[in-house]
């Protein structure tokens, strides 16, 4: 992988922007390289995702929140589970804390339609064969 120096001391705003553009280009190239490899489903990760999805559906069953699973989105090797609704509540917050440990990252944000979105992202849904 290419290395990039992130020391911005003494740099102009244009130089910092150029450096960040270079970093984004390196990341895009690495993602494209990984996505072009032949791969298969990672059975361990897939089972974890299934368990998290089922647990979230169970924990939100008394609310009007919508739980959906998006396999191979936004990349072939990733997946995310979304929870959206006006009032998202979990029957057991401790369970949510426990299952969130399986996610690679979590984001929570308000949407312009007055709902809230919670996304649990999972990396390594696939394993490269090469």
C-alpha cells in the first residue's frame, strides 16, 4: 500500500486539499482492487449478520421501526443493517450493546423526514479466493 505523510504543519490550504485528494484516490484504488478479487461468502460473518438482524427485529417488534438488511451494499464485501423510524426503541438495550460488538461500525443520524436512521456496518462479508 502507498504511504502518505499526513503532517500538515506549514502547508497551505490548497496543499492540504491536494494531500487529502491523494489519500482518497489511494483508498479508492485499494477498494477497487479488493472488490475485483474473486471471493466467496464468509460463513462466520454471514451467520453473525443473520443473528444481529434477527435480534434487532425481535428487539424492535413493539415499535414501528423498520429493520432491513442490505447484503453486498455498498460494496460486494460489505453489508449493513438499517433501523429507521420516528421512535426507535429496543426492548433490551443491553442486548443492543452486545450485538453491536459484531458490527464494524455504527452510525446514527436524523433524517429530514423526521425519522432516525441507525446503520450497523459489517466488513468482510466475503473472503477473497486469491
